[in-house]
C-alpha cells in the first residue's frame, strides 16, 4: 500500500505524522471518504467540494489547490492498483504547540489513503439492519456543525458504542429537540404512502453525497421526496426504511427500537433504489487513468 503523506508517497508502515499535529492533539481537521468503482472515482467533484467547504468553515487552509488535489488523489489511487477502493482524504491543522491556537500551526497536513473497501456482509443487505435510537444526541449545528466532516467524530463514536453494546449495527441520533437527524455514519430515509422522507439538513445532519444521489434518483423516477422534520413515530409507521452512505451505499432497515418496519424485510422501493444505485456506480465516475 502506498500512502500520500504531506507531498510524499510512502509504504503503509512508514506513513507517519507528528504527535504535535493538531489533528492528533485536538481532532482539528476535516476528511472525506470516497469510493472507486471499476477504476472510476464516484462523485469525485461532489466529495472535493464538501472537503473544501468543511475546511473553509473551520478556517483551515487546504494545502493544495483543487486541480493539484484532484491529481494527488488520482495518483494515489493509481499507485495502489485497486479497481474498487475506498479513498480517505484527511486535512489536519498541522504541527503546532500544546495550545489550542490553530494559527500557531505552520502548515496544514494532507494524508491520502487508498484501501480495499470493507463492505458490510451481504446478508445484511438481504435481511436488513436492526437499529436503535441512542441517548447521545447529534451535535448542535451551533457547535461543531454536522455539515462539517470534521476529524472529531467522538460524538458519533459514542453513539456507535451505544448501538454495538445494545447488539445492533447502527445508531440513530436525535437532535437536541428530539427530532431524527441521522445515524452515526449514514443518513436515514423512510418510505410512506409512495413518498420518500428524510430529515432536512437543518435538523443537524451531514449533507451526504449518497443522500443527494438517492434524492435525485428518486425524483428522476417521479417519486416525491420530502426533506422535513421527522420524529421516531415517522420511522415506526414507515413502510420502508433505509440508510445511505459512501461505504454502506443503500442498506435496508427492518427494525427500529424493536418495532418491525413494514413487512420486516427490505422494501420494494428500497430494493429498486439499491439496484439503480449499483447501476449508477458502474456507469458514472472520473477515470483514474
Ligand atoms: N452521516 C454521517 C455522520 C457520516 O459520517 C454519512 C452521513 C454519509 O455521507 P456520504 O457522503 O458518505 O453519503 C457519513 C459518512 C464508516 C464511516 O466507517 C462512515 C462515514 C464516515 C467515516 C467512516 O462507516 N460516513
């Protein structure tokens, strides 16, 4: 494996950064998770745009302009010779002292990792997931805005810990008003009366790239999509439920807080969208070569 670290390529074992990097000391930085399907980078520009927007929001200088960033990522993918891969791009605040002040850090760090994609077991896609809502709330948009894909994922990790300890695969987080926001690492959707429902961005959610693709695909099929305020009740009475994310793609949910969703198996529309999504990932994307 070849890892890009601050302008140089090195072997996995030699990929190191300073313990004084504020990315390590404070989780001060941003990241992206991107997929490569059959040698093509899926929704590359959308991920890059979100990366630069996350950085802008925390006043973090991206060490490369967009065209050189695009090239550095493509080169890292090429070097790893994986037609299907997961790309992790990290921008850290860089090396500083033991104080919080980010402006003491000299230069932002850039790390690009390309690895094999660790997929959920296929049974989960056939059977559907069981999820629960957890006590850990989604961060307030007035604090670290969930739209920022920050290196500080502790809040989401706390939610994930609750889910795993309860014996389920994923956690639904509510916002501070008790409305549904999203899962620890995925956006959430419900289907009811032929309509697709998902919490609006203002509920405190990451504007997922997969979320946007699903909304666009559904509308293209003439299905009405509503982004709204959702309660747990809306999930309990849904005919179908599914999660979306770059890693998970579209994964059906069959139980929420012990309530069976619909027939207790992946829904018809969910399956259709899963197929459409697979087709799209095979058709689209920016070639690596
Ligand atoms: N919400 C949150 C909080 C996320 O972290 C998504 C939604 C989905 O967004 P995209 O753009 O991927 O459709 C994410 C992204 C993991 C893992 O290991 C998942 C994410 C990030 C880091 C790790 O499951 N998901």
